[in-house]
C-alpha cells in the first residue's frame, strides 16, 4: 500500500484551510487559502492572523474570531461561525467588504492539551451579493413600494439576526452540554459507588447465612437452634439494609408524605423515653413549643438516628438541646466519644460510610442512618451537619419553624338592615 502524503493532501484540499498555533500564528496554509486570501503563504506563515487580517471599523470579525479561537483552546471543542462579515484588504490596498463561514477545530497533542487549531474558511460574499440582487426585481406591487436601500437593509438585518441566533444557540448548547455532562458524570459516579457499597454490605450477611446453612448441612450434629439464631441475625441485618435502601429510594423519587405541624421537642421527649440507655448520663435541655412543618414519622426517624449514633459512640454522657433560634428550630446532639475528624465530617453522611470505630462499636450497622437523616432534613427545607465540639461529636439539625397561626379578626356583631321595597 502506498504511503499517504498528508502534506500533499492538505495542500490539495479545495476548501481554504490553515493551521494556527494556539496564539493565532500561521503555521501552514494550503493553496486554496492562498488564493482566497490573496496572499502568498510566505507572507502568512509566522505572522499573527489578526495582524494579517485586521478587518475594518464596520465589522466585528477580529473580535469574534479571537473569541472563537480562545474558546477552542480553552474547551477543546469545534467552533462554527455560520456567517461573519470580515473585511479584507486587497493586494491594491483597498478594504473590501467580505463575508465568511468559519470553522475552528482543535488538534490535540500527546498530553491531551490543544496543540494546533485547524482554521477553515468558506467565503459567502457571493451568496450575500445574490441575496442583495434579488432586491432589484420587485416581486409584487407591494414590493415596489420599498426602496432598494431599505430592502437591502432588511435582508442584511435578517441575515445577521439569523447568524446571531445560531451563534447564541451554539454557545447555549455548549453550556448546556457541559452542565449536563458534568451532572450526568457525577450522577453515574454516585450510582456506581452506591451499587458497589450496596453489594459489599449485602454480601456480608448473605455469605454468613450461606456458610452457616452449608455448615449445618455438612455437620448433622450441629445445634439447629444455634444455626437458626445466627441465620436470623443475618436475615435481620439484610432486612435493615433493604429497609434503609427503600427509605432512601422513597426520599429520592417517591411522593412526599403528608405533612403538618410537628412538635419537635415532643418527638425528642418520646425518643428519649424509648432509648433511655442505663449506662449513659443524659442531659436534655428542651424548649417547649418548638414546632415545625413536616412528616412526623420521618422526623422521628431523624431524631432516633441521631440518638442511636450518639449512644454508639458516647463514653458516659449525651447532651440534647432543642430550641428556637431566629426562624429555625435547632436540635443539637452531643456525645463525649472520640469525635469526628474534620476530614470525615461530610463523609459520614455518605451512603455506607462507616469509620473504624463505628464498625467496632456496632458491626451490624448499615452505614445509612446519617445519609437518610440528611436527606430527610433537606426534604424539609433544613440542614444537618457536624459542628465543632470540645470533645466528642456534635450534630446540628436545623429546620424552618412553623409560621404562627394567623389571628382571626374579631367577628363583627350581626346587624339587621331594613329597607323599603
């Protein structure tokens, strides 16, 4: 097979084409570009394109070309300019009105960065002239009422308006594409991590269940009661994981549950009655009348998760503070455990994230409680984060307070009005 002479192919291209550096310096041009521009390649190579083609005060060619080339280098994308007025000086020193369709495309180097720019031009001056010439022949009696100059201005305005619309759409699509691509990439990464984490956490109890059942089958003398108890624990852990996953799915996609005024302090009191750990000192300072709008069931789950987390890590003491601060209800849960390093304060809200001390304190935990709690806080227009503390962990739940009920105006006494027929 003959070796392709790419230099000859480039020079023979019928479309005027140049190779530019990222700074806009001519590196090479083909014969068609020489012919169309009216300049020999010796005078172009090594020169800045804006110096060789400075345009005229009547056009915006230089400014638009500069923006296009800079965007190609910055974004690594093909840039198309359908119609552009870019006047060119003739060999005789006369500025000629010229119209072009331009395309600038990136050429990447081994490192993935843009190294060159392919600059392709197609002249549209003749087309614009043809459109203008149509104005010389009136199409109807109504057309003859317009002067030639007025019709030319209308045609030019329409051409440039459509070109501007195309360019604006091009820029908008670039922006939408970048945003959508980045969002899609983040979502896919999140889904991949969620699937991997789910598989990891589900595999543990499933494997344990399989091994116990297989061991019981292989050993006829095995204590069936012990095997069933261990299998039940594995099944309960699987149920907890599946239940938490379903809750997250409902939070992300399901319809919102019924909402109404909820006494946050009342929820905390009920949760403390249910938990009441005997080995821990509970210090609760709860302000009465802290009411929010939300789902009582879901807010109960948040409070339970926070108290369970505090019990898991506390050495001897848990503090709970519930009060109204400005326009928000604020619940603070503190423990005197090992605390959470700053680098992990956001990670603890990720699905299935469990620090080493958490796995030791509760090997059966799902690692989904705090992720669910933050999702619930967000669906209620609030926040959940880890705050600074002298010792231990400090979780802060912040929810909008319920607006006070509107005061009904005092009813006016009935008044009988008599009239004449």
